[in-house]
């Protein structure tokens, strides 16, 4: 079992992408970070092997030690962010805050956010609510601001969300650019989808993405 010293301050934090078989080398360490980060919220991912459902991991290292992470699953719209967490150190928390301000400005990376993560990611591009069904291939209910939407998350229920980042299709822009829906509160179905349908995620993956939004 791995444990982490939350007083860790030495070294320069560097992040890199990990994928393929290399994920197995760090699986238990990332799982320990996940457990530490979500102990109070609840563990939606059913075990260390569940992490392997996420094809791409972005891991921050202090020296050779992982101190923070964000995992992503591949979709036709790009890489969709899932769970994230830290070892609790100031260096790791600083990395997460910077990460949320910068990562989602890059192409083909996106996330559904709410709660703490929505607050921390202010200023990044958004996908207007009327376009969200094209990205998620799921029905949503746009809200009156044209940005937020309500959808039924598997294993969780109905929640208000915002889609941030730059998914494929050129649908994102600055937050103030979204049109106000003519009929807010009416369900929008994923009509005229311009990409292949996204397979339905397992309920725990949806729950894990939702839990990530509550992490601060």
C-alpha cells in the first residue's frame, strides 16, 4: 500500500502523459492518490483496475513520485476528463489549479463540470448548451443562460452541468458568446450528430466524472 507525505515541497513538479502498458507501472500509486482524494466524497471507481478504463492519464511528478493526476477516456469528440486528485501537498494542489485553467484551452480535450471544478476552471472555452447533445450524443435540457444544461447522469440522477474545453467540431468559444435558448427547459435530443455516437459509459464512469467536479 502506498502513502504520501502531505508536507512534500521539494523538487520541481513536472507533468506528462501516460498511456498504454505504462499505466500498469503507476496504477497502484494513482489509485492511492484517488483513494486519498475521494475518501470523503465516495469512491465511484470500483478498484485499481477500473483506472485502466481511462486510456490516457496526465500525471504530475515531484521527482519520481506521482503527486497529482487527471485521467481521460477517449471519445469521438476527443479526450473527456474523468477523475482527478492529489496527494494533498501544496505543490500538487497548485498544479491542479493551474491545470484546470490551461489544459481545457487545448484542442480535443473537454469535460463536464459543476461545483468546485466549474469555479476553478473559469475563463476556459465553453460549449453552448444547444451544441452539447452533438458532443455527448445524449439529450440535455438547456438552461436560461444558454451555457448550463441539465442531464440525467447514470448512477447519480439529474444535475446542472457546463461543458468546457475544445471538443472536436469547433463548437466551443468564450462564455459570453452563447445564444439564449428560445425555449429553455425543453429537452434537446442529439440530432444531426456530426461524429460517430459515443458508446454509453458504465454508470460508475459517469458517477466518477460527476464526483470529480466536487473535488477541490
